[in-house]
C-alpha cells in the first residue's frame, strides 16, 4: 500500500477506534475501573486521537517522498499502537485481576516512538526551510 494511503487509512482507523474505545470506557468500563485506571485509559484515548488527527493532516499534506517523512509516519503509527494499546491492555487486564505486566515496558517504547515522530516532523520542517 502506498505510504500516503496507508497513513490516511490508519489515521481514520485510529480516530474511529479512539471514539469506540472512548465510548466503551465511558459506558462499559466506568463502573469497573478505579479513578486512576480510568485516567490512564483516557490518556491512551487522548494520545491516540491526537495522533490520528496528526496522521490525517500529514497524509493530506506530505508526499512521503523522503526517508525521514516515511520514518516519521512509521514512528507515529507504531507509537500509537505501542503506547495507547498497551495502556488499554494494562488497564483492562488489571481491572479483571490478571494484569499483563509484560505490557508495562511497551508503553514507554511507544512514547519514545511518538517523540521520535515529532522530532522527525521538526526535522522535515527545518530541512524544507534550507
């Protein structure tokens, strides 16, 4: 799949899933999660939605003709999956009494990938200036 189309489709998919997971959290999980767990879950939703919107903006504005632009897209995509989805897994499994602790180290890797994506975005802007 062409990178532009992949970024656009995944941006839309991640945005849609953020709404679905947000509704699930607000209705089905609200009574099952502690306040701290609900805040963590909502953090995953927010980061997923912010980056879904970013992917859509990038998908309609960049050609992904350079390696750094492609790596940026991959960083954001993998960052969303590792960061947000590991939070969902940690929170839901903890609420069921069988926390998947192996997901704990995955969350900061996702965060680092998101940071790297933003760094590559800044680099892309600067490279185009000079």
